[in-house]
C-alpha cells in the first residue's frame, strides 16, 4: 500500500494544494500511507536545508526525524493558510534551534533600517549560486535566511513567519549576507 | 521529485538513509493506526507520570503504613515552595497565550492543558499521602511531576522567546 502510493506520488507529485490538504486529512485520520506521501515529498528538502547547519549526519537525521514526528504529533493543528512544507520547515528549524540555542540568534532589526540598507533587489543576483561553497562561512542566522529565500524560494513574508522575525529584518539579514558573501568570494 | 539544484549532491539523503529515518518515524504512526489514538508528546509524558504514580500508589499501600501520621515537614516545605513557584508561572500563562502568535498559541494552550492534567495527578498523590501516608516512592513521583510541570513551563517560555 505504501509502495504503491509512494510510486503514484512520484508520478503525480504534490502539486495541488487541495490534494495536499486531502492527504493531510487522511494522515490525521490515521492513514500511515498518507503521512508517508508527505514524508517522501519533503524529506529531501528538509534534510538538505538542515544539512547546511551541521557536518554531522547523525545530527541531521535526528533533526529530520524529530521534525516529522512533531509535525505528525501536531498535524491536527496544521492550518492550511500555509503549505505543509512551510509548516514542516518551521518545526524543523525550531528543532535545530533548540539544539543550537547558543549558536543561532536573530538580532532585533527594526524596519527603519530598511531604507538605509536595501539598495538593490538581491533575489535576482547570481552571487548565491557562485558563492554556494562560502555559504557555510556565514553566521547561522544569515545562512537560514539565505537558504530559505534563495534555495527554498520563500518570500520575506513567509520567512518572517517561519523564523518569527519581521519581514524587514529578513530583507536586511539577506542584504547583509550578500555583502558578506561578496567579500568572502573576492578574498 | 525534482532535486533542488541549489544543494550539492552530497547534501541529499540516500535511499537507505531515508528508509532509516522513516523506520524511526513509523512506530509513532503505526501506534496511532493500531489504537486509533494519536501520539502526543504531552500525553506521552503524562502517561509516563501516571504509570509511575499508579505503580508507586500500589507499592505505597504496603510500604507506607508505618509512616502513617508522621508528616514529613521538610518535604512539605519543598512542595509548598514548588507550588508557589509554579503558581506564579500559572498566573503568567494567560498573558503568554494572549501575546503569542496563532501558531504558538495552539502549542501553549495544548501545553497548558497538559499542565492542568499534571496538577490533577499531583493533587491525587497529595490526597493519597494525606490518607495513606507518605513514602519515598510517592515523594519521588511527586518530584517528577513537579519537574515535568516546570519542563512544560520552560517549553512555553522558550516558545515565547523564539517568537519574540
């Protein structure tokens, strides 16, 4: 049963939000195969994202496990105003932050800093792809925002929800990260 | 599923690795299928605490008769202090719920429900101690319950910190 659904999931993907909500409803009702579909759809994304914060495979696996278990545990609290992936990333990020509490901190940035710091649209820049290898040299807070925005294509509003910072703060952190990456790449 | 080109190949989990991760997740899902009861971390801890309480209550019937009528003054002071400390946190909870964002609010409310359940268990043991007398096992389970309660408050406060 799981295998057949697994295969069908690979064929059709989870493109439709409606379809995803139906799968979540089935999982809430205790359908294990439905949760397996969600797992297969998002395990790569979550694992890769979390892998950027640890060189330790066991740690990455543990964060991923904990995120999926907690997501399942709280599945009936899931609200369809965000995607399951966004919700899962929020949980995964919190699991990681719990373990990295001393190492990851998002400073308070107020929106009035925006006009002084944001000079250009950073999303279109190619620097992210050329500086991928330097990404791990960024502080974890900058890395989180960079990865969510560039690798996972989240908007600043979505990042603000996931991390619990303001949209402006997300823009500023990304802008600062880009400046730092430029320096790292040029040295 | 199309792989995210931003990440390096080595960042992706292998097939075996994904199955290993799933094999850890699956038991939680399976237990729900069998029992039609959803696994819940809070319930898990409460269940553990309840099991400890039941076990010690049984043992206590036989082991604490000799202690009947001899109140443990020091222990009572400890519980009085713990009760006062957690009462302060309890008073704070509605404020935390009020100021939490929607996602955290659900989590805090769920944790607050679990704390209420722990309070009920604490009261049960205290009543048992009053009627049947105290024993090391009952004292131990009381302390465990208070510790779990404080842990839950810690969870609420850390959630709040992450939000702010």
